[in-house]
C-alpha cells in the first residue's frame, strides 16, 4: 500500500530529504516525526532495521507500493547485471520517474498525478499508467490540450528542471518532450539510497 500522508514526514523518518520541498523542512527538523522524535537515536537501530529503512527510502523516493517494489526486485534478479543496480535502473525508467527527471513535474507525486490524469503521452499515444516502463528511443510528451495549463507552462519555462539534466535523457522543455536515450546506469542516477542494503533485505 502506498503512503498517502504528509510527504515531509517521510523524509524525517528516512533521515534524508526525499523531495525538493522537504529540504528546508528537513533542515529545520532533522529528526524523526512524532512526540519522541528528538529523543530517537537512529544509530541504535539494528542491522535488520537499517536494511528495512533503506528499502523503505527507495519505496518512498519513487512513490511505489511494497507489492510493486517486490515485483521490480523479482525482475531485477532475472537481469544479468547486479541486482541492486538493476532495481534502481528499473525504477528510474518508470513513466512517472522520467516525467520527474525531465523537469515536467515538481515532484514524483505530481508526476504520478499528471500521468494518472491523462496529460502524458508516449510516442504520441496517451498513457495513464505511472508504472509504465519506458524503453530507450521512446518519446514522452504532454498532450496538446494540456500544454496551456499552469503546471506545464511552468515546465516549459524550465521551472522544475534540475540544474543538470540526466545524461540518459534528451529534453526539449519548450516543446515539452523528452526522449529516453538509453537505460540509465547506477552512476547516472542520483538517489539517496544504498541499494546494496536493499539487496541484503530481500536476500535474507
């Protein structure tokens, strides 16, 4: 089941800011949420707790359910590369993730909503499934009738774009299109997670 509560609480539970918005809030309150948050000692967590938290961080970062993450793990294990790196690569090629990385949305939650509401196309056809796995060469865009809405006007101006576009994407903000050039490698993906701990969690 996906978490639907306050997003900043997730960052405080994870110990790292998981979204841009969470950065300033996390700086103000860099401790877990709740009445006893200030007294919580993250270092006292055992090995299982450390691995579990890392897996949860990955879930929260990409806004996926436990069932979805387990399915991606099973897919990653069947691939020839290192399972942890393959897992992160798969998550990064979800349609919602590509929309976010391209700067077409301010957060993974907004990206998911844009896809769900039918604003996003893949190779010219509407796709409303956030978990759709984008393949190299496919072109993601915004439906013509959606381009005049405020969020996409801002996206066209580069408001949501990172300072450095991911090297596996070719982005045209003016025309609100992005092409996946190749499957991303772990070195190209900026995500505050130690995937080896996730591997250990699922391999126990």
